[in-house]
C-alpha cells in the first residue's frame, strides 16, 4: 500500500505494509472533496484493510484491478454510485478485497481435513495371491475399481477378505492394509474419468481453498485414518491421536497462525475424540493448547448421537451402492471395531446416571425404547432401544438366536474398546470444543433411516429386513416400503438421508444459553449467473440458463465470553442438503467462504480494538496521530 504519508512496503499477510492509503493525488487535484468521500485500498496496506472494514457509510472503495468480482465494477464513478445506494454491494466488495488479502498472504491459517467413514484410501502392505491379479504392496485396496471388477468376475472373496479385520482388530493372516497418506488419500477414492465425481470426498473443498484463498499443500493438512478401527485401536496400533497432535503443532508453528479444523461425517467424531484425548492426557494445559492451535472448527453432517448405519451394516449388510451383495458387505463390516463408535445413542452409556448428560431435545420414545425389532421364526418379537444397543444386549441376542458367533466379536469390541475406555463417546456425548469459532452445517428434511424391523425366516441363517422406518419431512415416521405413517420423531424435522435429525442437531445443545440464540431464516432464492447490479445490458437473458437456486436455511448463532475470550457458535440447517454431498455442494463452499471471511474480519477488528481502542474516530478510522505499523506476527 502506498499513498500520502510515505509510500511503504507492500508486504504479505493480514498485517504488514505501509501507512494509511490515501486518495490518488491526480483525482484529488481534479476533485478536492474526493478525499472526504472515498478511500482506496492498496494490495498490502494494513490501514487500507482496517479502514475498509471500518469504512464510513458515505464512502466507497475503488479497486485497482480489472477483475475483482462478478459484480464487474471497474469504474470508480460506478463504484461510488452503486455502493452508496446498496450497502450489500459495498460489503461484498470489501469481503472480496479481504479474500484477496488472505490469498496473497504467505502465512495462512492451516486447514485440517478429517474425512468420514470409508472416506480415506487404504493401501496394501503385504502381497496376497488371488485368482487373477493379486494384491501387491502399495496397491490401492480401498477404493480400487480394478479389484472391484475382479471381485465380480474371477475371485469373489480376495479383495473383500483384504478389507476385513482379524481377531482383536488385527490383520488377517494373508493381508495387511493401512491408511494412505497425503491429500490424495481423501481427495478422491478412485480417480478416473467415470469415477472421479461419485468417489470425490474433499476434492472440491481442496480446489476451492486453492482457487479462492491461495492454499496449497503446505497449508492444507490431511488426516486420513483407518476407518475400520475403534478409537483406542487407532491410537494403540497407529499412534493416530498423538501423531495428529504433533502435526497440528508443527503446522501452527510454521504458519504462525492457529488452524481451522474441518470434519465430515465420522471425521467430526474423530476430531472431537482428539479434543477429548488432549484434555484427558494433558488436563492442566489442554484448553490453552486448543486455544493456541485451533481457531475454528467446521462440522459437516456430524453424527453426534450416531445413526442406523452400524446396526444395518452388522446385521443384514449394506452394499453402499457397490456391485457386491449385502451379505458380502456384512461379512466385511461385522469385523470392524469402528461400528460401535456411531451406534445410535442417547448421550450416555447404559447404566450411567441419566442426569450425567442432559438431553434438552428428547427424541420420540421409538429412538430410546425401540429402534430395532426382531421377529423370530416362532413369532416371538423382541424390541431394542439405545440402552440395549449400547450395553451389547442386542449383539448377544443375535448371536444366541441366529447361532452366529460373529455378533459376539462385535460385543467384545463394544465391551473392551468402548465400555472400558474412559474416553469413549458412549460414556457421554461430545461437548463443544473450547475453540473461539464453531460452525456446524447439516442438511434437513430428507427421508432418513430411523429404525429397522427384522424377521427370522425358516431355513435362513441371516435375518431379513421386514420394514425400514424412515424419518421424513416434519419428523413424520413412515414405513419406507409402503409409506404408512407410524408416528413422529417429535423433532418437527428430519435428517440428511443418513443421520437422523436428533443426532445432527445435538450440536444445538452447545449454545450456552437457549434464550440468547439469534435465529435467522433465509428463503430459497434464485441466484443469477449474470450478477451485475447495474443491469443495463442484455447479457442477463443470455446467461439465465446458468442460474442456480440457493436452498433455504436457518442459522442459529450465539456468543459467550469465557475468560475474556468471545466464543461464537453458529449452526446452519440447510433444506434438502444430503449427507454425502455436503462436501461437494457449491452452497456449502459459499457458506464456508462467508463464515471464514467473517471470522478473519472479526480477528482484524478485535486486533484494532485491542491495540487502538479509543484512538478510532467516529467514522471507524484510526486517528492520524495514533497510527502505527503493527508487527507481522501480531495477527
């Protein structure tokens, strides 16, 4: 940033550069009053940024570039005219300039990516012979289209056997699989012309961070993991949580800025388990460590009270859209130690004091009293709620009546890795992490599995699904096969197609005071591809075919001051946003951009308040006599 008062270095970062940027001298000669009405913002000017954020309502910002935004305002006169009559345009322009400042910064807030269940690539570390092409060291085992085709054609068990776990969550005798490392491990599971889209995980978010904010491999930190393991085994076998803590420390030290954590699906409970791990092992310094290293947490589709997937996966199997049978999928899933990690739960372990974990949003009795039922061949019917699932009673029942010892393996995992683990999420629901900013995004009002009814048929070993109960719009509970209404969840809304609403919305209990929540509703609206506010050309009609629809959503926001630090919690419920697509949708990326820039803006404003206080005048400008250049590491 240059300007009156001494030029000054450009510099990078949110802070740095020269003194307050003034109006161009040529313009001031032509119009002496221009300096009172306008200001300019140089590429690296610290005070240019501050005054842009504090800009008076009667002032407009001119941009020194030819392509600043889709608003296409390149004329200073147009900029001044339309910013005055539309404050939102002015705010969008200032936000866009702030985005470019972040993009130019060499030292960015590291972004930590935690993928969901089955969303990290797994590679082989041992050769295994198969009929046809075998499995070799460093081969992609999950997900491999080649291995999948081989399963369909020549060897139906080789690939799936490699994905299974052995006794005590160990490796099978003839195969060893581990999580792949690097961004590729969670960008796309099976890159290719036809498979890239359906198997994309964090690829869109990675590209978004690179294009919008100038991120690269140095400041996007991936945390792939072996999603087959229970949390205690992730630490015992792979040292995952300790190593993750060290990697976060290194990333923050290198950048000089606290990190932004992003979790999708199971990735959320992995991140929250990390917070619990730090608090357990370093109780005296945990909160200080978290505040220093994590500035924000983004939770996308967090199953905080579990889902029906682990019950269906271990009882009848679900092929996840792959060309394998449900029975083959069950043979694989029933060996995983991670399945109990997101069992449907009421927030407390069986036998614990019900008052230990309050549940302000009580679900329908179906969730606690009977979400799974089994009708035996004799006609005898048994129902199981969350208490029976968490205690292991359900697995013991299935092992006894279906003569299947594999259920006992799941019971042992549940007992040893969850009941006996003090960090277990089944002991108590996850609390809000002690970070300054929490943003939770999830979809609502899609038909979501809520319960299942099984039947034992004569001559069949495996249980058969009789009915699935789905939670539909408005919280209506229906039989999936017939659409018959059987009750209500009592929530008034449904989930995101995978996770029930009561589980997604548990983060609403993270607001410190229900009476202090600010609720903002936004209706569905058309977003024109051609978005020129001047609107005097005919291009709008030409581009109308590229218009999109922004879904309706409700934002719940609260703030709390803890030890002098303001903590913000924002929860976004987005209509018809699906669980698996939430990491791919453009609307999710738009929300991320807006909340991320708002967070950075607040950090800048807080910096000015701490360092200048009463030296800021009525228009939001730092008084000229009080201006000083902040140090680069102060923001």
